[in-house]
C-alpha cells in the first residue's frame, strides 16, 4: 500500500496519480474494465429479455380481453 503524502499548510495539494505502478496493477485494471463491459452487455440483454416477456404477457392479456385467445 502506498503512503499518502500530506501537503504542509499553505501549499497546494498534490494530484493523485492513477497510472499503474506495476504490470500487476495494469493487468488487474484491464480485467476490471473488461468485467464492467461484460456486465453492461449482460444488463442490456437482460433488459431486452424482460421487455420481451412483458410485451408477450401484455399481448396475451389484450387478446384474451378481445376474446381471440
């Protein structure tokens, strides 16, 4: 773990570097980013599936009300 640097009073704060310091950090960051992309894809597919099911249920209800089912 890296030690946090504290600026003395009266001086500006130093920016935190988000660049990976080792190959392990770079690989881990890439794996986390890839996982996020995969989760977004799964979420989109699940939303599509839920809308398909809701639409088919709604269509079934409408057809039953109209007496055609």
